[in-house]
C-alpha cells in the first residue's frame, strides 16, 4: 500500500507473519478492502458533507421528498452534523480510517506470507479514498482485475451490496473487472474470534457468562425495515450471534439494534434503548457483532449513549473491543481474498444469493445447509 501509519502497522504485521522470500505474483490483480469511511477530524463542513452523501444514498427511503432528494439530504445533514461532530470531539476523533488502512497493510503482508504477491489498497463508500480513487490506483499499477473484500461481515443492502456495486461500476468504466465477496459472517473463524475476545473480557472482569446476573448482549448496526425486502440482514445478524454464543457454550443472550431517528420510517427491532431497560441482570457483556472497526457507532453510540442508559437502569456495562488488528481476523480476510481469486477451489465460498452476478461469492452456503 502507498499510505497509512507504517510504524505500528509493521510491528503488528510481524505478529501475523513474515513474508516468504519468493511470493508468487498474481499478475494484473489487486485487492480492495472496502469500508464505510468516516471523518478523522471534527471539521463541521467535512462532517456535514459526509452525512449529506450518506443521506443522499438513502434517498429511496423518502420518495417524493419536498425539494427533491438533494434538498432533503442537505436538510438531514445540517440537523445531524452538530451532534456527530460533538461525538467525534468526545471520542478524540474517529479511528476508523486508521484501522482500515492498517488492516490493508496487514492483509497485504499475510497474503505475501501465503505466497501471493498481491497489492492491497482501501476504499470507502462515503469518505476518502473513494472507489474512484481505488480504480485510479489500480490503473496506475497496471492492474486489470480487482478482488473486493467489504469490511462488513454481515451482508446488507446499503453497505456490502452498495459498496460492491459502486466499485464494480467505477472499475467497469476504467476497464477493470471485479470479483467480490459479499457476506462472510459464516466463516468459522469469525465466530471463534469474537468468542475469544468475549472470554478474555469476562476473565478480566472475574465474572462468568453462566452466572444469571451476567448477560451476553449483542449489538448490531440497525437498518430501515424496507431494506429487508432485498437482503435478509436480520437473519444474518441472528446467525452470527448464535454462532458466537455456541462457540461460548452460552444459551442465554439477547440482540439489540443501533437505530437512528432522523427519518420517519420503521427500523428493525428490538431497539437497544428500549431493550436494555427491560433486562433482568446486574451486568451486560456487549459485543458489537457487525463492526470491524472502532468508530462513532462503537465509541459514541455504545460506550457513551448506551452505557448511560445502562447506568440509569443500574446495569454494569462492559463492551468487548472490536478485534480490528487481531491476526485471526487478518487471516479471515486473507482466506476471503484467496477464495475470490479461485472460488472453484475455495472451501468457504459459494456463489452469492444476494448479489446475483457471476463474480460475487459468500460464505452463506458453508454452514448449516
């Protein structure tokens, strides 16, 4: 990769693997790690622009909005921007982009260790670098094809599918082909990864998940109900939670969603702020199951807002950190990249049922079928 903080990344990469002397170059192919993106600072204009692009992408939720989609997106962004900018100030700036870049660095090193000399870059849906910039990067490196790995383990319409479609369209205009991975929460190492980090936290706290006063609590990114018409997102989230609970040998757990209230539309349920006060426990162990980076939705919505709700209810609130740089996670991403390169030989990927193209693969056919 050409950017990123190489000091810490290089040290973490040493913990993942060391590059073999003669990795095989996969001629003409590169890897794009796709993320949501988020401003790294607190500049109000940048935050507002970021939000406007998100709201515009979701214009179908309010068809026929007065003034048109652009005007509605600007209105929503102006209303939301001050609060989000304050969240960024409170958390000391979002670490999402730094963590995404670091994952790209680590993935490139891990692929080299496995004998595949593949250049890796990152791209985001709503920040910089954009998918258009990733295509420019590919052309600069004389690449003809890309393998796209979204950093969304649970497939969603506005995240996974939208990111892949955006990259595919930009790549097509640039004369490149794209093979993409969609949902990958069924990768067996994904559930074991989260289970390990849950076990580490409960051991640190000196509590047990078998204790009736301790409750395993999964929190997932919420989406409008309308989007379930295209992708069964909630089913996938429930599968991911069940797999982690099974790995922990825990039968009692709950799942809540982080919903927003900026549009008069129905959101998936249960909502965290309604679910949490209804619980009978002394403490919750919170797992941000759908996130691969620390960001405003974990450091702000969970650690500040939801933690305050828990405190008001007399609940102890303990959140598992996102294992964004865990070598096991980098190994999962490398498995996905290798699988997309040679899907016919992959033990974990099958043709995607949500994104019906000849070059979209997922793990949904590998477990429980």
